[in-house]
């Protein structure tokens, strides 16, 4: 999340913060439907901006919608994580004989 300019009022800062979260969530939702795009997302841990203060009541509906959207996307991401873990286990299960011969693995189901 980009740093918020110091000159913004608390209300403007919260608006910018929530708009930024909405943009990131939109990118994540798009990437979740196209596996290859997930690799383009940042792997940096998320951290809230400092000194944002209490959220103004005017942003309650927007914040609740973002929380709901995140909750709906979480199972999709968990499913993709589990599928990736399964693929990694399958690759790890392929015997390696130490030769430099290429081994290709399509899928196992």
C-alpha cells in the first residue's frame, strides 16, 4: 500500500486508503481467475498505513463492503493455494535418478 501524503485530512486519508484497498482487491480478484496473473502480485506482507486515526463514520458502508468482498474471495484463494500445494506434492513425488534427463509431468487426478 502506498504511503499516504501528510497533507491529507483524516477523511481524505481514509478515502484514499479504502480506494487503494478496493483497487488491490480488484486486482486480486482478476488474478484469482487467471492463475498466471497471481505470480505478478506483490508477495510483500501487507501493513496498514501509520497515523491513519479512527475511521470516519462516513466510510462504514465502504469498509463493510470491502470486508464482505474479501470474505467472498478468501475461499477462492484458499482453493488455489490447496491446488498449488497438491501440484507441488506431485512434483516432489516424481523419482529423481540424478540423471540430467528432463521429466515432464502433466497432471494427476
